[in-house]
C-alpha cells in the first residue's frame, strides 16, 4: 500500500468532485490523496490454495483502517488491467470505476472505494 495523489480533469462536475473530496472547488479541481492498494495476488502454484481475493482484500482493509487513524484519507484506489473478472471482483467489493483523471495510464482502469 502507498499514498497516491490523483488529479482530475476539468470535465468533472462540482457534485462529482465533492463526492470524492468532501468539498467543492472554485476554478479547477485540486488533486486528492488516496490510499493505493498495489497488487493483490496469491501463489497459483499452491494446489487448492485457501487464500482468496476476498481474504486478501479484507487483510488490506484491516491495515487501511489502522492507517486512517493516523492519515485521514477518504479514498482507497486500485488500478487494474481491464479484465472482466478483475473488474467484477473489485465492483463486488464496493469499488466504483472512476473517470476524469489526469496523467493516466490508458492501459489501466482505476476504481475507488470510499472509507
């Protein structure tokens, strides 16, 4: 996990921006700090591996819940390739796809979850 700053294009509405930041902006949206979950993965060489993506994500959120006691973040960010199973997994766990970002890698989809 790491802190990652995300910037927004001017296409984002003030209402949408307020959902992410808790405040509005006057001239242009300001960048926001998020908690980035790097990469979830398990060892596929282990037969019948009992570790699931849900277990890994729950463990990550236990750490995030400790971290937000010190760092008052509002958003958790994940970046993934546009694979249907990955997108379904994150969306089923409360993440929502986010658009209107600047400096993006077009090969990755960004999803956020509100804390």
